[in-house]
């Protein structure tokens, strides 16, 4: 992910970040392979965002 894209993603609300990483992970997986380190890293980022989302949702 480029610096410009990283800044953009950091400004998004949590649900939009989840959707962004989900789409990026799927696209990367289709292009690079689902066991590619980039795809795995994106999957881990998505997992962390989902955990954060469920924690926030549970508190509200």
C-alpha cells in the first residue's frame, strides 16, 4: 500500500476501512495468489479491523 493510500485509509471510518481491506485482499489474492505474503498481511490487517469493530460494537 502506498503512503498516499495509507493516509486515505487512515481517514476512513472503521466500516469503510474493513470494506477497503476486504476488497484489496480479494484483488491481491486473485492477482498474486491467496498464499502470497501480501495477501496474508492484508488478511491479518482485516482480522484486526474486524476485532476492533466487534469490540467497539460490543461497548455500544
